[in-house]
C-alpha cells in the first residue's frame, strides 16, 4: 500500500473527529500539489511509532507515527493479548492511570474499555494522578500490569504510554525482551482488522480512593517531620502537572507545613503556558519558582515535573538561588540511605552508569554494596538489594518496598526531612553537600545536550566518535575508552560511549531515549571544590567544541 492508501484506511477507522479532520485536510493539501503536505503524509504513514522499553511516546496527531486513539487502541489490544498469553485461562488485573496532558484521559478510558472487553480485569484510577501513584497501585492492588498515559516532561505536543509489570517484576517498567513480545502482539492487532472492530466494554472498575490514601500514608512514612520543622518555609511548583494535590497531602501527613506555591504553575494545564519545556532541568523552567522563593524569603524550592516522577531542588546561597544538580541531590539522598542501611547484609545503592561515580564511593564508605546499570529506571529498579537508587536526570527511588520506579513525591519528602534535620542543627543542605565531599572527595558534574531537528545527526555524531575517538578533552587525556554497544563483560548493551580521563574524571555520550537529543555527561574530580569546577569547565568547553564540530 502507498502512504496515501494507508492514510485512507486509517481515516476510516479513526474515532477521533479532531485527528480525522487533521488527516482529511492533510490529504486534500497533498492531493492539491502541496509538496510539504505530501512529505508530511509520507512521513506519518511510513512505518509506525515503535513500542519499546519506554512504551510509546511521541507527538499527538493523525497516523501511525503519532500518538492518537487508533495507535493507543492497537497498543491496548496487543498488550491485552500479551497478558492473556502469559496467564492462559486466567483473568489478569490491570490498572490504568493518566496525567493532565491533552488526551491522557481519553487514551486511558479507551484502554480500560479494550482491556475489559479482552478478558482482563481493568481498573481505572479515579482521576488524573501522578505516575508514582500508578506504579504504587500495581503492587498495592496485586495487578499483573499497569499502564500510565503520560509523556512525563516532554514538550506540550507529546503524549505517551508507559507500561509496568507486576508479579515477579514487582511493578517495574518493562525491559527487553518483553518489549519486543508486546510489540509483536500490537503489530498482529494492527494488521488483523481496523480498531473500530475491536470489542469494548465500559464495565471496568474505578479504583477506590483508598489507593491514593494508601500511597499518601506510605510516602509520608519515608521522612516524618522532625521537631522544629513546623515553620520550614518552602516553595513548590507542579510545573503545570498533576503533583500538587498529592504533594500537599503527603507533606501534611508527614507533619510538614504547606508550601508556598507557584500560583501560575500549580493547576494541571497540558498547554504548559509558562515554560518552553515542562522539564525542571531545562534553562528557565524554574524561574517562576525561584522568583517566588526570593519574594517569600523561602529556605528551599521543590519542583516536580508534570507527572511528578522527578523532582528538582533549589537552595539559596551567597550568590543567589541555585538549582542543585541531579547528582548533588542523588548523593545527598544516597548518603541518607547508606547511613540508615550501614551494616545491613545485601543492602545496596544503585544508579545509572551516566550518574555520578560518587554514589559507589558513598556505598563503599558506609560498607554496603553498589550497582551501576544502563540508563532508565526499568534497569535501575531491578538492581538487587537496593535501599536507594537514582539517575542524574532528577529521578530518585527512596522507597523501593512500595514503588519500583522513580518517585518525585517520596523524594521531595526525603529532601524536606534532610533540610529540616539540618536546619534544627543550624545547618543547610549546602553544608550536607560539604559533608559528602569530606567523605568521598570533591566532585563536579554537568550535562551538555545537542538538540537536533534531524535525528540522523545523532547517529552521525556517534558514528564519528566511534571511528575517530577523542584522545583528550581539553588538557585532560583519555585514559580508557569503552563502547557499551559491545560490552566486554556480557552485560546489557547500550548505545553509549564512555571515556575515563586522567585524575578520575570522565565523559559519557548517549542518545536520549525520550527526546531528540544527544547527551554528554561530564564528571570531574579535584583536590578542592575549585579544582573540580576548573576541571569540569575545561572538559565542558572541549565537549561543546567537539559536538559542534562533529554535528556539522
């Protein structure tokens, strides 16, 4: 079939008037000789958005290369087949959650109807809620699987479909080879018949509010407020996402005062009107929160991303407010967990291989194990014996017994606990970072991203680095280079290049799994804070120049 013929067949089965109108207009423009419309039509109907270990994620719109009701229906029906094949003769339970993005609620209800009709016991969460609540609900309700409709911190035009497995997978996200098995079932559904022929059943259950209350209570136990926390002044932003209600409930249950909120960003709004990218890591995303903190004379800023599975932290300093890096927060929370677990047989800390090497040093300092995994909590959450895990992209797992995924709400409570304990002793989070340095040495980290419009640029740069690897980054020579696409120790492969530099510094390159970016992760060691920062600055300058040169 030609792209035009596939578009015609797609149009006939699309239940969404908005995407039908969009596709009709595009086809008419292409038929009228509009070359841009013709190319757009060909791109949308050549191949399909691939289901992988991140599930589905992409821009909203018509066609198999976009997120829409047809694609989601095919994904739900295919996933139902996979679950039924795993439990022949049974009736697997599946929980569905959704955030505040455009069409999240529609995709969730479509999925619940299709799951129920396919012989699953489908349970829809009672309203738009954070991703960690869905991850919690999979275990709390003894479900075989869970689906969260969210694109997390992606741009406003995106949405996604994240999949969890219960049972032996303990509520973790899917990993290979399960992703390929699910993708094969989805392809079978897509090839067999139009989604308009798929049976639906509106008799799915709506989860009781008890699920949310249980999450709130379990999360509040992560860090009950110490004495003297009642007048802690902190600012919170939900980044136009769904975190606010749950954060307020958890903070109250744990004994912390309510935050001062960033009013412009506190209500869910899928258009994300005040930020270019609803990601706390992005430059400018925290500007309103920092301005609120300055105005309110706050001691701490806490920001969630739109589905509240990540958290950012900012603190005041002699030169004004600064956002802590993901590694700084990870090391603070890792030290907190290591101190509590010291002497516990089998206890471990875990992080992705692009996160700070300081976590392993903390684990060694406190006599517990550590693990380094491929990027993504689908891998990190499966590390044995974890009492804490993190990735530098603002993802933290502080309560592995209840949620097997990054959780920006439980991490926020843990940060409130650290800040309150330090405050009671006349100290700050900055002082706690000094304590970390005193135990493991001085580290500095940064990230450089190359955002592209053409994804082939990323492949070209990675190929160039493999063919002609750098011998040094600025004045610091490369001591050892590793290509993790072909790991020597038989561990899972990834499209990652890692360079160990002299003096204990390092540089890692990898394509983002969720955004059109090539990322470089920089870690520098020094004899002093200033020395680490100088080394980091030299490495960063060299990396930026290298990416500029190789991407032309």
